[in-house]
C-alpha cells in the first residue's frame, strides 16, 4: 500500500502530515507543530513534557494522539505522535506560546486558499493518469496542466494571457508577441538534459498565464524529463531561495538553474512520494516570505 505523506511549510519550516487510510483523514506531526510554534531546539522533549503535564487535564483530547510512521530527514520512518487535522487547534491551544494565533490562522485557512485548493488538485494528478496521456513539451499539455490545477479557481485557467505582465521588476514576454514565441518554444528540441532545461527557461521567460506559471511549468518540465530521458526532478533537494535566485538569473544566464536541476535528478519517475514531495515544494516556492 502506498503511503500518502505531505509537507506543509510554516515560516519556511516543515510540518509533516500523513494520510491515515483507516480513519480516512490527514494526521499531523505534533512534534513538528511544537517546533514551529515554540522554536524549541528539542521539540520532541518539549512535547513529551507537555503531554505528561496535560494528559490528565485534557484526557479525552490527548487520548486521540496516535503514533504513525513518518519519514524523517535521514530517509527512515519513525513512529511519531500525531493528531487528526480537526483536533490540531484544540491541542495547540494547550501549549504556551505567543505564536499560537498566527499558526492557527495559517493552519485553518491555508487549505482554503486558492493555492491550498489547487495543491489538492495537484495531488490527484498522480493517480488520475492524466499526465500519462499528455504530449510532453507541447503548449497544449502546459495548458491542460494549468486548467487542471486552477479550473474553478481562476476564470482564465488554461488560457494563454492577452495582457502583458511583470513581476518583481521582471517584464515577461509582451502579449502581442506571446503566441509566436510559444510556437517557437514548442519547436525547441528536448532530447537531452541541456535541451530540456533551455526549453524550460524559455517557457519561464514567456510566462504564458496571468497567474500559476511556476506551479504549472514545473510539472510540465518533469513531464518532458520523464518522456525524454526517463528521469525527473526531486524538488525536495532544491532550496527555495537558491531556486528563485537561479530562475531570476536564468533570463541572462541559465548555468545556476541548470546545475541545481542536475544535482536533483532521479530515475524514480514512478515513485508516488517523489511526486507528492515535488508538489509540496513547488507550491512552497510560491509562498510569500
């Protein structure tokens, strides 16, 4: 049975979650939550102390704590105290920290945001088989990915923009030239790693959609890698700041993004966990600091 593990990011710190098949719900690592709320250097010890102190006062609540095996930084799975999503708010309120309100605002509303809803759609791509039916490297496949991720969330989902846009001082391809440029990008070769990266960089410069370009184009990139060289990117190996800086530089020099991607390539193209982590990190890259 495949294990559904997800990573959410709060203030650039990981909060792991795992899908419990028996309960049919998400469970979250309370140790991770303690770490991001309290900034304790020893969150597991901190949680153990709190649990021993509070378990008699909050008997019913703390009895809902179960141990599930979550993957750690060393790649191994360890039994970890977890609570169901609906119980997290109550548990967090038994802690002592000035950061509780900010955390609960993030935890409560992040999944209901456009990014949260789009991320849920992205998770389903692995089982749906939709990506397998797409023609890698085409504009149509990129539009299909964008439409799937943002359908019902943006009225322009899957549609090539007709307005000129810019972000953080970067002007993307002018709308009047966009269609022509996309046709040229589609014709670019994609048989080697370097050719694929060149194509990806040009698509980023084009930025064909009003919003959601990065999340869609990273999936599109992996689709090309899988089809052409039987590899994909393990996005969890690429630091957010390094990636964003490399992408900004790529408009004039693609060497940095090329090396970042090369260092994170894997042949585990059918690994569900690699795909899910890729989604988590792809959406994390788009979070405002």
